[in-house]
C-alpha cells in the first residue's frame, strides 16, 4: 500500500518483516527515525530475496516512532509522526534488502493564515478530525494555518495516493489548498450523484 505522510501527520504501521523489525529496534535504540516514501511500482513486502525492490518516489518524509505495541495478530504496531520533508539524492540497499538513501532535507514551508474563501476546508477538516478513528491518531492541528490544514486534509481525504504525493511535493500551501478544493468538489459531486 503506497503511503504518504506530511510533517506533523501520524501514521500507524504494522511491522513484521525482519528487515523492518531490525530497523525499528535500531531507531528506538538510537533515538532516530526513518523515511516514509511512496512506492510507485512493485511490492513493499518481499516474498523472496531475489525479488526486485520497488520503485519509489523521489520525495518523502522523515518520521520518528512515537509509540509501539504488540498487536493482537502478533505483529509489532508502531505509530510514527512526520518530522521533515526530504528529497532522495541517492538510493541503495543494505545486505538485508532494507532500502537506504542519501537525502537532502527541505526547508519548512512558510506559515500562511488560512484564506477566508477556503474556510469551508477548515470546517471539513474539523469534521474529519471528530471521527473516532482519526481521534485515535492524537493529531494536533492549528486550524488557522494553511500548511497544517492542507497537510491534514491531504492525509485524511479518500483521494488517490499519486494525488497525495503531488500535494506533498508542493512547496506553496495556498496552491495546495486550491488543488484540495478541486478534489473535494469532485468527491462531493460523485457522492451526490
């Protein structure tokens, strides 16, 4: 499943492959995180050691583990929080097939007040955040800031992952809101027809 997370976002993950379990242990031991990058082609889970690694996007988010627990299915459940966007300059794999990369962190987006003409997006986000499943994520969001409203809406709306990736790669929070407005309109039209 391709995943897209923004700085400030939270994502629950199930960890079961040895290479990822080792990575999580190392992150917890060293107080570090890892990159979450959308897969563009291929599979996240390798069925054998000869299987080709998936193709990935060039932009992702550095995340840290904020909670972990053993799940009822016996897998390790972790909650990660997005910290900072990055672009991949070079990628390679370790002996255990864990994908690694040299990255360049991107500057934080400039905070901009939510434009009045897009207050309806703030209301939509408030309504999404009131759902029980979303509340379990424990998200904090400053509803007056375009960066945060755009990021949380992108993560929570039922839209294609390639759209979410495009929103992540944008640097202008106001342009992101315009694009979100268009997709919200499309979603509302399909639901009302």
